[in-house]
């Protein structure tokens, strides 16, 4: 009988979940993943604590992450870990939360599940792995699927949407303002902020990424998102 396998992002080691999975008899392969935190057969799983979930919701990162993961995998789910009721009680406008859940489900076909702590998350991943393992024809998980883009415009938008904090609407706005992808990448911080209409914070993050020295997969590498 083949071993049940889960691929976990190296940054998830600190959560303790990969260790819990190994104690359950799951073979966990640690690997730096471009999108998602776990890959199980055909499924990509993004894990967020409740605080991170709400923060990424209001910070605009959540839909960008949802778009990237939906372009890379056929099947994916979001696991929100923690006491969501406690976080909701602090929100001034809970309807934004419900609207986000609906948008993720309807626009990106995200499956959203809730767990109370890392032990429940590990149990969920364990059950999912065993269920998918029983159906899979091969043990090796399906990793990134390159999105199929038909037109030059599709590629232009995808290139700009890969920049920090830039989603579909802002990518189109930048292209309309500068005309070409090359002009966007050549633009100064002030030009991006004013002419591009994306504000100083987004412009700064884009410039920091474009000017950052490549360090490979350094564990000290910081995130711009």
C-alpha cells in the first residue's frame, strides 16, 4: 500500500501542523510553494488564522491570493483557523465579511472550511489526504497548472496582476494609463502613484520588488504583500 503524502510549504513548519500530520502517519514533504500552504493530490489548501483572514480581507490581499491559486490549481480550498466569532464581534461592518465569503465561493469556487485550532486543521488535512489518496491513480500530487491565456491582453493583465497589491482592476488601470507593460515597469514611484492612480503605498511596494536583489529561497527573505 502506497504512503499517503502531503506537500507542505516550508513556512508552515512554524505552525506545528506538519509535525502533527507526521504523527498521524502522513508523509509530509516540505517544499517552498508559490501559492497555497498544502498540496494534497489535486487539491491546494490555503490556511489562514482568523486574524490573518480578516487582515487580508481588508488589506486587499485575499482576492489576489484567491486569483493566483485558482489560476494554478483545478481544486482548492481555504481553511480558516481560530475562533471566528471572537473576531467577528470586533468588526464594525460584519457584512463585509459575509460578502467576502460569498465572493470567494461564487467568483472563485473556493471551498471554505473552519477549524478551531491547529489540531483540528491537522485532522481535517489528514481526513482529506486519506480520502483523496483512496481515489487517486498516482501518489505524486498535481502541482502548478499554467493558466491558459488566449490573448495578448490576457498576458499583459496577468503580468501586472503578479505585482504586489495589484488586482485585475488596477492592472487594467495601469495599462490604460501607461499603454504597455514595459512603460509600467519603467515608471517611477511618483508616476505609478499619480499617473497610474494606485497611491503611494502600492507604488512603493512595487518599486521595492522591482529593485530587490535576488536571494534565491533565503529563509530571511521578506514578503511585500
